[in-house]
């Protein structure tokens, strides 16, 4: 009872409501694409791209742009397109390319911040960008609206391209051979992912984005057997875990990002157990 | 009568290295062509080129007799991604219709009906709601064959359709392919198995150090079987 009172008290503050709205939307978007990414063996692209976004943010901070979205989003989209361009003639393959860009961007970003930063609390700034510790609680109304609009676009795009995304994920050569324009859909997937990651940096910071992308998808894949049910379950699970994580962190004052990820881990363990039991019963 | 598929002076390779030089062959409707050759002789490269996944170094591939280049159904070898893919048989078979969709986001009733019919044709109706990753190798091949049938009514390209299957299932698979061929679908099969190629195919294309193209009878008369008969 006491908890509920405390909760309703916190909800009178707009920043708590904003955090919840943004959290739910971002986790919904990231989980939708998560299934595709995990299956395409691109689990780590979230990590790689978020480090790129971190590097871009460092540049934006140094240049002194007030709205760093203008520089962060394009750079991240370009990198996503380059990484997902799984052409046969790419010299550096998937995981190596992701690792290279990820580490490279992280190092360059930190370097730039270190050399040019005017802030007195440098390690605090870096920590905030990496773990997103409080930025979700300091969202402005404009940022919330931006997030809502972008999320709607992502969800709509996913809905309309669902069948095509399935084809491109399951068997790219077959789709291409039978006349599907796989390059375009790969491009769309890459752009959507970049948008999600830039959005999600506010929520959990760049180190933990991978968790939002892959945990719900992996959990859903333990329990369900069709692509549609896995996608739906992943979305529901992700929204549930993020809401719970945000509420817990508000109530107990824990860091938002890591709390959400902790809840995701618990959900993953539960799903694995449920999947094992259900599988055992069927056999 | 024009050929469904004509390869004219085709040179294949990648990274500028040529592995096949001046390849010429034609396939007419209803034929069953088996492409044989050692590993590395360029079988897969040839297949990718026919499917339009790769550009030939020179020469051309022409389609005719009412076949357009994206109407070639394709039974690929399984990839690692597919081994643990969470999707039901119906979902996968239906995805074969995607090529015809263009920009349209959803499948039509006819396409869904077609998927159901092809599932039935492959004798896997009882598996329609099952998850692909739980099926046996032979069942998975049937699923992919049903998907390929959704993409074409005219020509199928099979890439080592029986690799990894046990002898009994292999025979069933060859039988199934033969039935489809008798129903009027042109078959191009890539195979290691020259014995079976001679048993089922109407034409043989042997690529490697020596290139041979002709009917099965010509191939046997040419001594192709005796020189390569040991390789199975």
C-alpha cells in the first residue's frame, strides 16, 4: 500500500510520466527489430552503433551544437547502412566489422571529449552517456514528442514491411533470386535500427542498448515457435520489462538503464525455464 | 520452340579470376538438367549467375518461352541462420510468394491458397503449424521445395537437394522431384551424385577441366560415366 502511495505521488511529476512513455516506446521499437537482428547474427550491432552514436555525440558536444540529434542521427544511419550491407564483396565480415566500428568509435569519442571538452566533470559526462544514468529523467517535452513521432514511424514501417523483413531474414538469396528487392529492405532495416538506437541512448545509455535489442527477442525465441508469435511476445515482454524496470528504479532510486536490463535478464531466465518445461511436456 | 533458358558464351568467376570459360547450353520446357562436376569447378557460381545473384564476367543468360528471370524457383542449401529459425512451416512456404508482391505489403487470398496447396503437394500438411527447426532434414527440404513452388510454376533450380539426407529419404526426395518434373516443371539440379543424375536427368552438364553438355545418352556414350563413375 505504501508503495502504491509513493508511486502515485511520483506520478504527479511530469518527468516520471515522460520517462515511462519514452521507455515503453523505445523498448517496443527495439524489441521489434531485435528478432531480426538476433536471427541475422547481428546481435552486437546495437552495441556497435551505440558507440558510433556516442562518438557522434562527442563531436556534437565539441562543435557546440545544442541539438545533437542533427549530427548523431545521420552518422549513425550511415554506419548502420555500411554494417548491414552484407554484400558478397565485403572484405571484413559481419562480426569483425561491428567490433571494429564499435571500439573505434568509442575510442575516438572519448579522445575527442578528453581533448576538447570544457566540462569540469569529464568522467561524469562520459559515464552518463555510456550508462544513460539520469538523462531519461531530464527529458524535455520536445524530446518526448520527437520520440513519440519516431516510434510511430518505426512501428508503422515494421508493420508494413513485416512480410518482407521475414523474407530477407530467413533467406536473402532466395528472396533476391525470386525478385524481392533485398537491398532496399536491408537499407530500411538499417535506417530503422539506427533511429531506434539513437532514441534508446536516452533510456539506457550506449553500453546497455544491446540488452534492449536482444534480451526480449531471445526470451521470446525460447518460448514460441512461429515468427509472428515470437515478434509479438518479444514486444510485449520488452514493454513489460521496461515499465517494471522504470517503476522499480523510481521507487528505489536505482539507475534506470541497469535496472531495466536486470529485469530483462530475470525475464530471460524465466522464459528459458518455461521453454524447457513446455518442450519437455510435448516430447 | 524457343528455349526457356539459354547461356551464351558465358564466362564465370569472381574477383576477376575466371573459373569457367565459354559455356554454352540451353534448356527447354520440361527438361531435367543435371549439373555435375568436382568441388570448386564452378557449380555454385553458375547457379548464382543463373539466379541473377551474381553477374557473369562476360556472355549472357537469356530467358524465353514465357519465363521471366525472377520466375525461377530456387531450393538453396540450408544456411546456419535457418537451423534455429523460429518460424512455422506455413510462414516459410508463404514467403515464397513474396517475389510476386512487389511493393504490396501483405499476401493476397490467392497467394495464401497457393501456399496451402503446395504444402499439400509436398505431403507436409500435418506439419503446417510445426516449427521449422524441429523438423528432420528431409522434412525441411520439403518445406523449402514447397516454398520454391510458390515462387514458380515453370522452372526449379535445386542446389544439392539431397546433401545430408539418409538413403531412404534421398530416394523419396528424388522421386518427388521427378514427379514435379513430369508435371511440367523444368528442373536444373546441381549434384555430386552422378549415379542418380544418370538415373533421373534428361540432360547432363559436366563442368570442370573438360566441359560436356548433351543428353544423358550422349554422356554415357561419350564415356563420361566410366571416367567419373567412381566419384559418388
